[in-house]
């Protein structure tokens, strides 16, 4: 089936029907490892969005009235179908995104975990009741679905991030419209084909492709009640402001500049391996990647050489190739941008312990490859200290104490994640309690919450109140209704 999906058109799924977008093709869908064009993605149109929202609106009354215990039966079937087609979807993700097959499998597994959590919606969606708040008066709170909700998702996790939203949205009784990244449409096309096989009523889930035109139409459509977004902070601000101005509930996960603090007592081998995996996994194209490692005190004596050696040993190539540990970045334009930022860092005083611009990679002439890069001593005043490079680049900073290292993190405008590597419980506790990031790792390089916990970005990394996943997702996709009832005893005598 993989060949069929990848050889086909970028199609929309609206009201239970697969259809050709009304807009013309506007951008290439590439295989980043080979530089080959897989397909052409549409520009998107307000008419496509209107059709999808109309279909979702039509489906909402019956779907919202469906008991939660019945709604989750479709999710059980959905999970089973994803398990049966697991390898196929992982391969599609690797081909259109570039990450290794191992990384694509791990991504899909985390997405499936969200379906598993959403299957608990009959419990998660429960409200509460208090009898006799006054004599003969009872009060209850229960949750009801919002209506039509939409998600706008990025290229770096084409199967996982849509599954942060879709299962919770429909389990709560909403109907759903997804706009995936135009760079990686095929993972979700295949996943939507499987969602269709569950027998979900037409219009409960919809897929519309396109670029900014599609996004703006979703942000402006009066029937869309809530918007979920993941992408850069600049676009997150735009989406949040425009959607909120239109009266919508909004959650926007933005960019990051994640720091890892390496204490002198950290286990050298384990710390090096974990930070290397965090910095260079998925070619650094993830919002939880460590992009700055701070060697504190005596850690400066061993960590720079250790991390440079680990980065040097990574095998870079096509994600489907045996033994490859890091794939390409998403597009040639991304490669040029990342290499330009490396050059700027060097011009501002950073010392390249390992320069990915000079990497010898067999496919580099056609693929979008940047090798692992280690930059030592980037000045704290450099604008790049605040720039999300979103590539396989690790900057090294040195601090004299934990206090100084934490001050560097506090000054950063992002607040997605941070980590500390230490064998000291006191140091770890101080870090966890005081560091201003929403996701914190202790001897963990990628502090990615499990599906039953919220994905808690802070500061410039998140716009909104309720995050993705877990209980936050249930609260985001439902409205609380409070009912106060009085049934006087004398009325009962009439019956």
C-alpha cells in the first residue's frame, strides 16, 4: 500500500469522501534523502476548508449524542488498524520526512499511546455532583463537546502530532478537521485511510491540505470552535492572535531553545550518549532537542571532547538504510539556512569542534544532509543564543556553577524543556523546582511527557492555557456546564 499512497495525489478527505483539492499544486513534496519530488502539494483554498467544516458541522449533532462508550469503540478499531499497518506507516514517514526508520517507529508508537489514553474518555470526561448545596437543591458539573475543532500540524512528526489531538477531540464528541504540513502529507493520508476503515460516521474526521490560505480559512471560519497548532513561535503567535480574535479556544505549541546542564558529577558515558541522541536524533528537528549544553565547573574538562567524539561516530545517510543513525533535514532550503547559521556562529567567535558543513556523506549531492555539528564557546550575547536552529547543531556553553547555568536558562525567551545531568539529588531538586521550563528532564535528554501527561511548554514556547495530551486535552476539547436543580417536595405530591 505504501507505493500506492506515495505514488498518488495529495488528496483531501471531506465528509467521508476522498477528493482532489480545488486549488492548484503549489509546492513540492520531497524525499529529503534523495532530493526527489514525490508529489505536488496544493496551495489550499477557503472553499476546501468550508466543505470540510460543513461536513464536520453536519456530523456533529449525531456524533455528540453518541454515548462515549460507543465513540471509543471506533478508537479501539483505529488502534488495531494502526498496529496492523505499523511498518507501512513508519516507512512512509521516513520517505517523506527523512528521519530514520527507528525514529519513525518510535514516533508512531507515541501517537498510538494517545489513542490508548483517549479510549479512557468515559472516565476522563466525567464531571461531579454535590447533593443538597442548599435544602432540596442539587448541583452538577458535566462536560460537553465544543463542536467542530481543527488542528494545524508540522512536518517534523507527521504521524505523532496529529494524534496528540484527533483521538481526544472525537472521543469527547467533537468533529475534527486536520491540516497537516504540506511538506509531509502522505503519513496522515494513509492514517486517515485507516480511520475510514473503522466505520466512523462521515464527517467526524476530515483532512484538508494546503498552506497559509488553508490555515487562515480555518482560523476565520465561524463554525470552528477551537484550534490546536504546533510549529514555530512566530507562526504560533500569529495563529493564537488571529484565532483568539475570532473568539476561538486556542492552544499553540511554539519553538524552543532547550538547555542541558552537565554537572561535574554527571556520569560521563551515559550523559554523553543521552545528549548526543537528544541533539542529533531526527536531525535535530524536534522541539525537545537539546540545542545548548552547559558544562558546569569541572565538566568542562571532559564533556566537549566526549560529545564531539560521540557526534563524529554517528552514521548519517538515508533513513531506510541499514545502520543509519541520523537522516537529512527536511528541505534544501533548511540545509542552506542551517549552514548559514553555523557560519554566522563561527564568525561571532564559536569554535567548531565538529563542522557538519564539511561532512562527507555519499548522498549529500542530492539529499538535504547536514552533518552533526558541535560549536564551542558561542558568546552569550550572540543573537544565535536565542535562535531555534532546528537542525543537528549543538552549542556548548561553560558555567562556573549551577546558579550561573540556571541564570542562562532564565534569560532565554523560550521555555519548552531543559535537563540536568547529575548524581546529586539536591542539585536535581533545585533545578526542577526553580527552572522556568514546562518540561524538565533529570538525566533525561528528551523530556517528552507520556500521553497521560500534558506537553507543558512555557514562555515563548506556548500560547494558551491548556496543553496537548492527557487531562489537558480533555479539558480543552470540552465545555463545562453546571446545572443547579430544585425539586420541592410539595411538587412530588402531584404525581
